[in-house]
C-alpha cells in the first residue's frame, strides 16, 4: 500500500499531520504537482480527517479533497491568513492571524464558522490530543479548547518571548517548538494546560514538529533536525541538507521533511527517514530556483527562472539543470529561427539587462541588450523576436543576437509579457496596458474595460488571453475587452501628472501607474508632493487599493485613534484584517505617523509571504555602506526586500533604514511588489 503526502507550499508551510496509510498515490521518489488554487492563494497548512484532506492559507483560503488530486474551494467565512489546521472530536479547526476571527471550525470541512478570540494574536500551529485542541503562536501564546469554539489562555511556562511555530501530540505529551532571539526552545505538557519550558540552544531553531515511531521529530533552519522521546533531551541528527526545513510529517512508517521555499542558495528539498535519524534526499526541484517561464522548440522544453536557472526536458517530466553562465533572474524564454532566447534582469544598477541565446537549450551565450531596463517577456513571430520590459522598453531582433530598441508610446507603463498570434504581437503590462503591433516595430495602445494589473498574455486557437491580478482574464473577441479588430487606439497618458512629477522624474512611471490604477491621488491643489513623507494611513490606503483587498468596515475600530468617519477607515481595517499591518501595540494605529524605509521592508516582505525567509536572514550582511544602521528586527526583511528589488539603495550605496519613506518611494515599492507577486 502506497502513501500520498500532500505538500503545501507557502510562506511558512507546515506538515504536522498524520496521513492515512490507505491513501493511494505515487511513491516517495515520485512527486506530482497538484494546483487546487487557480487564484494563486498561498496554502500554509494541511490535515486529514473524516475521509478528507483540508488545506488552509492566505485570505481565509480553504480547499478540500477526498484524494489529494481533485480539490474544491470552500468559504471559510474569514479573510485572515489561516496558518494551520487540525482534526479532532469530529471537528476541523483552523487557526491564523489577523484583526479578528483568528479561528474557524467545521464539522465536515465544507461548512465553516469563524470565531473571534476578542483580541489580536498570531496563531501558527494547532494540534489535537487527549480530548483537547492546543493552538500556539507568537510570544509563547498557548490556548486550549475542547471543541474548537471556546478557548482558554494558558501560562506557557516560559519567561522568554518564544515564538511557537509548531505543536504536536504523542506519547501522552504535547510538545511545542519555537525560537527566540536566535535560540531554540520547546514546551512540553501532559494535558495542554500545564507547560514546562526547555531551552534547546542555537544548534536547533525548530519550525515544525511531529510525532511518529514513539518520538517527536523537530525540523528547522539550516537543515537542522532533532528528536526526543518527550521532555528536555533532544538528539540532533544530520539531514544532509542546509536548506531551511519548514515542515515535517509522519505516515506509513516514514518521516517526510520539506524545504519548499527556495533560500539564497537556490535549492528546495524533500527528505525522508524511517527512524527520524538517517535521512535521504527524495526530490529537488530542478537543482535550482523554481522556473518562471517555459518554452518548447527543437523537440525540447526549456524552463528559466531565478538566479540564472535554466532547465531542459524532452518529456516535461525529467529535467536537467544547465549552466547559463549568468546569475541574474530570468523572466521569459521563447523559441524561433532554431534558437532559444531567454531574457531577464540586469545584474546591478547601470548594468545591461540579460539576454541569452542557445541553439539547443544546453549551451548558452550572453548577448548585448543595449538597455538597463529589466526584461520581463519575449516572443517570436513574423521572423522576429520581441522582448518587453520596464519603462515601456521594446526590443526586436531577427536572430536573438542583434537587438534594436523601439518606442512603445506607452508613457509610464511597464510590460510583463508578450505573445504572437494572428499576425500580431500583443504586449501586456500594468493597469490597463495592452499594445499591439504587426511587426514589433509600430505599436498601438488599446483601450480595455479594466484597470487591473495584467501579468501575462498568450495566444492559442486564434485567441489572445491576458491575465492579471484579482482573477482578471481578458479574451480577444469579448465585448470591450482585448478585441483585436474593434479595439480603439488609446490616448497616451499625459507626460505631466502633477506639479512636481514631470516625465523626467525618477519615479514618474511608478506614480503614473498607481495614479492611473486608482491607487493614489494628488492633493486638491493639483500637487502630488512626491518627496513628502508618507503616513501609515496613506500607505495602507494605497496598498489596499493596489491589492484590491475586499472591503472590511466593522461598526467600531479596534484602535483608539481610528474612527468610522476617517477617510482611511476602510483601508486601515481591511489591511489589518488581511494581516498586512498591525497597530502600535498600545491600542493605537498611529495613522498620521510617518514610515521608515525599514518598516516598509517589513510590511511588504510580510505581505509577500516571506517572513520566514527574512527570519532566517537576521544575521545577513546587506552590503550597504550603512549596513550597521539597520535595526536587528528589520535586517532579514531588508535583505529579502532588496534581493527581490522591492526596495533599492541609493547611488551612494546606502540604504538609510531609518530614513522617512516618501510618497514617490512608496509608489515605486508598491509597483515593484505588484510585479513580483504577479509573476
């Protein structure tokens, strides 16, 4: 009988479940990808009960499956981030973090009810054992419930602010694991009520824990694995990997641990063990970062991705890593004229963007793009390669080697993708951006029925389809949307948005796109004031509109300085409800307080779902001249934000972490964030 493990990908995946031995599926060395979430919500936790898998994640997402293959989405009644789920007492219980309704329950996995604890907290894991649910979270928070509805706070037994990442039950004992200030710790309890704290030390920074084969097994940062029969004594084992292990599960006499979020060295892992001590690698996704684009030609698939990753496959199943000779992020690939062309980012400010060519997908040669603008997509048609990217850049080449730049006429627009079909090139990008061209040289902007952010476009069966944020799908031939034959030329945007933001202004494109998308506006006197400090209320208002967060307008606010009559009320409450930002910790939100650059890094990296990657980099050296000035609590977030180009440094190689963020800088950061999440 073969076991199926369900691997849940997300910002902080947990695999603290026992999978039934009767589930059918592939062997541990043969993994198959299933995508239950076409809308792209990150799934963070999974469990099995009553003949059903239940997975939970961002925005209150819940999906269910009887077999791990076919999935159905359910309404949780909540929009918070659901981080973990457990089954017991004929009830599913999911926990998470946000403004309200931190716990949702269901008798069948289909119909869910949200319950409020009456206060804000972050719950990261939940387990069932000995007739009781135990949920744990940040600050050593432990609560228990017999039914998942009525909860009681417990004294965790630690004087440290231990962030509890996981909890499991076995052998008559609950064990919770977590970290505090770079030191690992565990809590144990015979009943979920009375807890004892044990310091593990710096050799294990545990993230997830499970019970199996009469012992607890905990996994954590840097590939650390330890086991314990219960209590203060843990034995460290060698995992054979250095990636951050973020989930572990036991089933069918096997432990499975995963490192699904690729860290800096670019590897993800699945490792297995029959005893919790001796581990073997089972799967590595292509020996590189996850691919972001794929093309087929010359009887071979070529996929490209982060850190110069290039993979090839003859059948789409077995992949081989190829040396690109380039460490930059690759965003697009196309095949034509017996040549593959891959395009991507520049390596540093002032460098040219990346263009690589190959006759067979194996040997690659770097070409001169002639532009420093990042390239996001490439297509081939009419004997021409067309590459598109930032700042409305469009390049064409007959052979992939010699490239010519053309004016798109798209003021302030960035392109995310390009496709060819029906004797036409179509480029798609930010807010309502569609351009068409018969030859890649002469372009016409088209008017659409949406201002949503478009992330890509493709052509097939004589039909163009463009997709974007908020589930946007535009199809050629539909009324008012992407109609190639009937669409009208769009009047170019004005080259002067507001006084103080001419087309030559460094953040003109970002400001233009967010203004055009209805995310931000100027002041009543016609000024934008790009260099004015942005407040917390202004920033969450822009971010909430950019992300198209669902409205959340409670009758009263949980903050002493936010009231229903405030212009920012709905945006603040929606952003807090979605878990994007919290208050000041004293009952206030401080809406008129300015934000520092390092605070913005924390907000945007958290919204991106990379909190745990940031936590693993709290000792990272950013390379900025003022690196020592970055606050310890923000260091990892600044590293992740700058690596992903959400934030950038200044020409003098400083980051200025305590510097006040301006309205223009905030626009640039949010635009970069949107493009990253869309791709």
